[in-house]
């Protein structure tokens, strides 16, 4: 990545419960306990993310060009289906975590300005979320 985008700053999120580390890599910013990340997404030009429910909806809603890397053994959470659904809409790229070639290709595509522009445009064309309004109407109807 550094060869293609030498001016980019890489940031990695790390929740308090994470059991991994990056070591002492000077060119990586570690964002600890940054939750919700949605408040900071305007600062990002692109993202590589798991395909969890919140992550996908926050990243696509913020129009952040994203490569989704779904968890494959998460029981009822169908991250692969969610990631492939977003990719089918042109709103994200997807690469399986067990396919290093796809991961490398996805990152390479994400580094291209035209790809990021296309992804952001597809995200902008997604329908506006209406779940909160629908839930409020349902609750109001129940209360009446």
C-alpha cells in the first residue's frame, strides 16, 4: 500500500476487549476505544472492515469506500451474505478472509481513486434508512 499511496495514514481500531496488537509500527495509528466510530468516519478515505451489522451500515451510510472482509464462523451473523449483498449493489468490495489473493486484490482496487469514487456514489444512491421512524410509528400505534 505504501508504494501506491505513500501519503496515506493507516489507522487501525482496537476496542478495549481486543486480544491483538500491531507492535511498534510507527506508520500506523492505533485508535483505541473509538466507539462509535461513526462520529469519525468523515476523516477516512477508505476502510477495510469486518462485515458486522453496525460496521456495514455505518460505513456505507457515511459513504466510505470499503473492502468488507466477512467473518466466516460467526453462527447466526451472516457476514458473508451481508458483504456479498453490499457488493451486489456496487456499494462495497468483498474478499473472503481465507483468500489472500482476493484480499490483496481488494486492497489494490480500493487504492484506485476511480474505484473509491464509484463505491461512494453507489453508497449515496442507497435508500435512506427509515427503521427508526417505522419503529416509532409502530410503538405509537401500540400505545394508542
